[in-house]
C-alpha cells in the first residue's frame, strides 16, 4: 500500500520540484535553457571555456545566465559591463567563497587583494596602492626598475650561443619576475641562479593543469562536500592544495628574507618592509594579509605579462612585416642603444598600437576573476539577486565587439587614426585587459610599463623568426589561462 502511495505521490512531487526550479531560474537574466536541476553543466568544458563562451555568447543579448548548476551571469557587452561594474560598482565587489578558491588557491580565506571581500578587501587594496605609490609605482622609480631588468635581459640574450634555436620562455619569465620580485622583496635573480623561481612557476603550472583536467571541478566549487570524499576529494581539492602550498612557501620564504634584511631606522626598500611597518597601525593589516598580498601581486604581476610577451614573440615572428615596422619606429625614435621609455610613446604611435593589439589579440585570460553581487542589483531592467556569480567576459568583448573589424586578424594599425599619430578612442576605450570598476587590476600601471618597454626593447635589439622549415602555431593551449604552445625561435642580433 505504501509503495503504491509513493508511486502516486512521486509525479506530483516531481512536478512541484520542476515548478520551483523554473521559478528559481526565472530570477536571473535569460540564457540557454537549463536542464532541470543540473542546468547547463553538461555543455561546459573548462578546457575549451573561451570557445564555449564565445559560441554561447553570440546567441545572447549581452547579458545572460548559465547554470553550472549555480547561477553564473555572463556579461558580454561593453556598455552593460560599465553599467554593472562602474555605475553600480559597489554591488559587484564580492568574491566567491568556494572552499577550493579560499582554502586552496588563495593564501588564506578572505585575504589579500584578489580573493578577499568586504571591509578587508577595501583596506588591503587601499593600503597596497598607497604603499606601491610611495615606492614609486606610476613614477620614474618603477620605470627605472623595468629598464634595469630589461638591460640584464638583453645582456643575457647576447650570451646565448645557439641563437638559431632559442627557447625564450625562461629569459622572459626571469626578466618580468625580477621586476615584481624587487618591488615586493627587494632583490633580483641572476639568470643562471633562479632555481626557487623555476620551482614556483613549475608548481603554478602543475596547479593549473590539475584545475584544467578536473572535469568535476565546477561541481566541487558548487558542492564543497565533494572535496571531502575519498579519491574525488584528492582530485578536486587535495592535489591543488599541495601545489598551492609549494607556491605559498616561496612567498613565505621571501617575506622572511625581506624582513631580515631591513635596517631599523631606515626607509623601507620594498613592499614587504613598508607593509610590515603598518601592521598594528591600520585596521585589517596583519601578517596573514601581508603574505596573501605578496602572493596575489607576485602571481598576477609576473604570469600575465610573461604570457603576453611570449605571445608577442610568436605573433611577430609570424608577422615579419609588423615586426620590422615596429623595429624601424623604435630605432627612429630612440636609436639603437637607448632603451625606450614611457615618455617616448608620443613619437611611437605604431608601438603603442602594437601594445594595444597584443592586449586584445593575445588576451591570456579566458575567464576573468568572478565578481559576486553584494546586494540585489538590476541591470538593464534585469534582476540579479545578491550572492550571484557575475563574469565580465573581457575576452569575448575584445574579440567580438563590432568596433574591432576582422577581430581574428592581428592588425595593430586598427588603433591608429587617419592622422597617423592619434589612437582611436572608440577602440582604446574597449581594450580593457585589466577590467573596469572598483575591482580592476591594482597593478595596471606597472604592467603597462613592463609590456611597452619589454616589447619595444626586445625587437629593437633582435629579429625573431621561425626556425628553418617550421611554422608558428598560434592556437593556445586549452584552459582558463591561454598560454602559447612551446616554440623555439631563431634570434638574430640587429
């Protein structure tokens, strides 16, 4: 009898559950139709995320929701992005509280400037920007650090014996890493003595591979109990946490080194020393956040610029005409021996255009940092409830906005106005690799200096081309970070 009763009731329970699920999905901007209870998870592949979001986005109207199975609001229109992150910025400053992100990837829960939220995030960002400004970010001091690192990089390239078969990955990595390493910790690496840096980068790459290859990662982010299960827990949390601890140990060791090197009574010479002196004087500033800020800035400050410069070498090796035009302009502006500076940009329009086109064409983040709404928000008349994950899809915007004609082609000249000098504002405004709004990248100023000087000085001194009989493959390695495939190049001194 009870069995018959259950059979009779089950259809009504299912129908009610489907009705409630329909009500739930109706609270968010309309997107691809989700399957009951599991949403759109079956059509979502983290390895090909940029292609999936590109395909889905072209069928939507600039803002839509995927259910993975949690609601995941995608913004793919520049004007809507500004309305959300700029005009309603306070409502989009939250961060995900997932166990995987907060306890494995982040140095510590709700710490630093990337993964923190609320009052702690506000104080960390305010303090970090203040300290970096005092150290010279945005001024000549930072530019001098970049130029010094660039000089060492060029000297190292000169010493490479087999210039017909050069792997540029580590020279670029050390050059960029030395800049943020000196800002944070007060010292630079020698190119032949950088084992700790290599171990850090290898651990980061291993962690990224684990995240890319974990097909149940998205479910584990939504349902944290999966991280506690045997075997599944190891693949969704344990092995990621293992690599994250290796990465964090690099930060811990270098913070302690910087504090040992400081001289009492003298001015702070690096971020660590300056931050440490504020502990106890400013709310929320403590040792954990010191470590976390360094972890955030070091990762963001070296990995993205390194990846873009690696892309630049492959792109310009493939497009020899653009490389030669860039080199001729640099040498006409500053000569063969002087390192270009930011002040030289005014007389180097093509170089500026190349940097902008690299930001657009070689954008390395298929998935940007996820925002979380801190209150109920309405965008374009569409409700977005508090606690919703929101992704401003910068990659999609820079590859699909109508202002970028033939977006799949590398064409720096698209940015130059008819006068041959001025940058086209309508394109520059939509070239937003550092995002927009209150949670835009705090290190944007430094990154712009690194890329401009790194790009122009490299091609000022060397011509890069494919090795004999080889072609450059510009298809990225699949994943949320779009890295170039390994290529050795031919490097010819100029």
